[in-house]
C-alpha cells in the first residue's frame, strides 16, 4: 500500500441507458444514443448504427481470475454499479486503494465515429451535463473530462467554456481527425487559445478517431487485434502535427495528453521528431522554432497516461517522469481493478519513492487540481 494518495489519471464511467434522455434538442432526439437488446447483450445504437456494448462494465476484474469468461458484449443489468453510480464508484476506488479518479466515457469513445457534426456536438453536450452531475457527488475525488467536437471550432470553443463552468477539468478531442481536419491547420488556433486560457488540458484518448478513409469502424464483435495493437499511430500523427507546426510555441501553457497509449513509443518518437526537424535546410517552408527542438516542446507541454508499461518505466528518464501519470482504466475489461496496488508494485519495482509519488499522484494532481494535502 502506498504512503500517499493514489490518483488514477484514466478511469471511466459507463453511461446508463437514460444518459441522453431529454438532454438533446428535439430535432436530434430520435437519433440520440439508445440501447437495444440482442442475443449476446445490450448494444448502443446511434442514428441507426450499432456502436458499443456493455462488456466494459460487466467484465471488471475477470481478466485476472476468469479470463475464459471474457465476451465481446454484456447487458447493462450486469454492469458493476460503481461504473454508473458515483457513490459506488468512490467505494470501488477505496476498495482498490485509489483516492481520486479522472473520468472518461465508455460509449462516448465510440461516438467520435458519428459523421454528422451537429448531432455529435449535441450528444457530447448532453454527456457533459450528465458527467458534471456525476462528479458533483464528490468533486474533490472525481474530476470529469468533457467530450468536444473540435472540428466545429466556434462551437468547440463555446462548449469548452461551458464545460469549464460545469466544473469539468479538461476535454477530450478526437485522437485522429480526418486528413482535411488535421491538427496542423490554422483554423484550430482559437480553440488552442481557449484551452490555454481556460486551463483545460486536452486529451487524445485511444479509439476516438473520426471516420477515416480506408479505416472501417469496428465494434466489439468485429474488432481485429492488429488495428488495436497499432491505434497509437493516430495519436502520434496528431501530436506531431501540433508540435512541428509550433502550436506549443504559440500557446506555451497549453497541455495535451496521450491517454491509454502507454509509454514505450516515446523515445523513438522524440528521436524522429528532432531528426525530421533538423533536416529543415532541405525544406525551408517548415515551421522554425525561435529556440529549442521539437522534443523540448514535447517535454514541456505533453502528458502521458499509462497503465502497465514496464518498458516505459525502464525508459522513464528519456520519457520524462514529470509527464507520466498512472491510470487504472476502471471499470473496463483490461482495467487493473481490483489489483491496482499489486500491479503498481510490480510495474514500479525499483522506482525511487519520490518518483513513484510523482507518477501515481503529484503529476495528475497538479494538472487537474486535486488537493492531496
């Protein structure tokens, strides 16, 4: 057991079937997320398209003692109550030796695939209202991350400000925009400025890509392991666009994070950023920093949420200990609950106590305003 408060930088809520009831404008209510039962469980449908089931709340902890029972679907009636009831969520945190949690959605991750931007923005606003209510049960220990449709920049700025007023502490934007909306484009400047001024860190969470040419959406029944094993490519391209076009030079207090992509990719990524940038003599149209290298902006402005990456811990001096934040991924199938303490002891074996505290508490507390005194 730790001698300090443990905070999970990446936990999740499982949205109950009534999350969006009555929260959307009338014109969108018939297209809003709804739950439909099937032979293998309950599934979310959005605008007539099946997205996600409830396996991420039904199978919590099974990977440790009953992996043979893992399934691609589940019924909401079997979801662990802590996944949708804030009182039970805090109780499960206590059971797992975790004091505080930063909260991301479950079905909300899949929703980034909704093509209609107006519908998506309305769905996200309804979720943000629900999540803010969830966190009000214990705002000292529960900190919510808003969902934002960033490609509508003016609407995104307005929703970001509204989310801040609701009490949410950061925002999630798509990890993989379509090429015509990539993060090297100047139209995002008002949004980067707003995120900096509102002190709202931005998250690039795994599996939140927009509809992309050549990449078919895959639900839990059809998901192929090769795609999942390489999902970090979207995040790396998005971060590289922001770094190499000078976004963090123009907005030095903006923080952007990689969530649930682990850590081991970072050293080579930094090497490639700096190598690519130093070839500018042959490409004079590229952005030129007033001082420093791309890796300097990565170390200053990027945060990294991970779960069980022993390889990344080994290379933590190259990655940056002050950027690393552990997360349990509760209550999803791959979460560390209820063995988070055991797994932390294994993954962080040999890490000095002061560094361990930064990774499991201080870094995330500083970023999102947890009081750990």
